[in-house]
C-alpha cells in the first residue's frame, strides 16, 4: 500500500542510536553502527524518531510499504525484552562509562577496568561517537588484552580504545579508521599489536588511515609477544 513512512539517510547517520531508542515500536535497529528501518510494518509513520536525530538523517517519504501491523508490534514487545527492542542489538549502543580513578603510582590496581566507552569493536563503533573528540586513540589487536596482563592500566587508561582482528573479520579497516581520524579531533594514536604476522594488517590499516586523513598525529606502535612481553 502507498503510505507515509520514515527514510534514513545512512550517509548522515552517525550511529548514536537515539532514533532506535525513540522508536517505541522497534522498527529501527542499529546494524553495523548505523540506524536501519528493519521492520517496515512496525513503523507507524508518526515520526517519534525525527526530532531526536542530531544529524537530520531521518525524513518522511510516501511510498509502497507494508501496512502498519500493530498486532505484530505488541506481540514483539511481549517476546522481546523491552530494553532490547528499541535499540535493536544493545551491544551496538554508544555510551560513555564514568569511573572514579582510585589507581595511583603507589597503589596500582591492575584488576580495575579502565574502559571508558562502548562499543569497542572497530566494525561497530560509530564514526562520529562523541567520545572520539579530543581523544587519545588506542587501536588494539583483539589478543593483546589477553596476552599482556596489565593492559588496562598501561594502555587503555586515559585512552579511547577500539579493537579488531583483520584475520577474523577478513576486512581492511583502513576506510573505517580513516573516517574516524578525519571526522574527529583525535590527539594521538597508539597501536598495540601481537607479534604474529596477521597483526601486520592492523598496523598497515592504521598507518594508511593516518596518511589518508592528512593529519599529522603522533603514532606509537607497541608489539606484544605471544608469551605476554612488550618486545617493541
């Protein structure tokens, strides 16, 4: 049927998740860090999502679409936890984590988490997440935090961290990293990798992204051995 329905401009979307939260019907979900109209028949066409979008990525359009299915929406609310329904996958929702820093040089606490934001996977982080502005950025291979025991205090503390594995994800992170560096006021860049050859892909992506961004940022590369030592 021909009806009014929302349209999301993916290029304008910064992945903040505000529209997904505002959509009480659960029509919008976050997919790969972008808002998507996943269930057209859940969209009632009233546009509660429009005013909360900070980038004006959402608009109305009139086109062929399934009729609003209120019965399906109500059934979904009964079967899906209400915290999960509005934002799709809750694991992709950006948020800042506030912590009281009780660690000192005399009394370090290596078991205290130093993570200050979420999500952390390169594939999931929104390019324009607010925590990137003015940040010292840490790009880390997935395995580094497991191999190096004091990773949180020595590397994550005071930095925004994003992690990935080019071998497992089978992607080139260059484009995503370039967008992050280009669109934010990153102050410095630290890359922590494992000594294994596949981690070279992550280092290359970071260096290529820094070059493509045209920014002159200090870059520190740290290499961790498989037995948990800093070797470079």
